[in-house]
């Protein structure tokens, strides 16, 4: 019985792994936002999302770059709809005087309503928030070193009202929140004048 249960768990895990989708932006046209994504911002300003060639990309040659200035630049994948699952991205904070941040968003209802977890190289912390009608409110935070000019990995697993944030392979936040129960899109996020690169955007769930 135990053997059958173990085999079943292994099968479920392998199925989940096999069904994960990864976008590495490598076969997309450079100099423009990725097709099939909504490249915009929460709040005011003018975000600039574009696929660009970058020699430091974890999977070469291309990355997704945000180089504009806005309250919260967001870019989410239009054909996604996840209630429970995970979202993960590799990101590199490059520049920014006000902020140097990279984040993932999930259960995105629109550009003003979503969950977000981000890491900030100027503040050396990782935080989880909900953004409701454009207003971002933190509900958990941890101090940890976030190095500018270096690729990092940020991941959030979400199921029901429970969220687990992993930064560079280390579990850093466990939190609960009731703001968004329905399925939504997944994507990436920056803040203010952050110049940030993203690669290997992965997600899975239902």
C-alpha cells in the first residue's frame, strides 16, 4: 500500500513538473514587448517593456527588460489562468536611484488588482503584497541580501489563501491572505525607475 501511495505521489509530482510552462523570450523579436502579454503599469508613468539581447541571460540570447519609469510597471501573460500553482522567474536588478526591484505577480485580475512578491536590491528585503484598486499593501516582509547586477530566482507557491515565497532557493516567507480567491493571470513586476531584466519565466497550476 505504501509503495502504491509513494508511486502515486511521484507520478503527481512528475506530471506537475512536465506540465510547467517556461518562457525564455529567446525566439521573440527584440525591441518590442512580447506578443501575447499585456505590458503596462499600475498607476502613473510610462513603463517600457521590451525583449532585448543580453549576454548575461541565464538562457541566451534574450531577456525581458523593463527600462521605463512608472508607479509599478507590470507585464502579464494573457493566456494564463491559475488559482493554485506556482510562478517563478530569474531576474537581475540593473539600475535605479529610487528602486531596484524585481517581482512576480499572480491571480492578476487586471493591471490594478493582483498579488505580488518582490525582492529589492536597495532595501535588501523580500516582501509579499496585495494590490487592490491600484493600492499596494504589504502583509509580510523579511530582510535578506539582494545584490544588484546579479541574477536571482524568485518563486511563489500559492494554494487557497496560503503563499510560500522562495528566494534563491531559500524559503523566506510563509503568509496567508484572503484578498483574491479566484484564478488570474501571472506575470512580472518592477517599481518606479527600476531597470530590471527577467528570464526563464515559469508557471504551473490550474
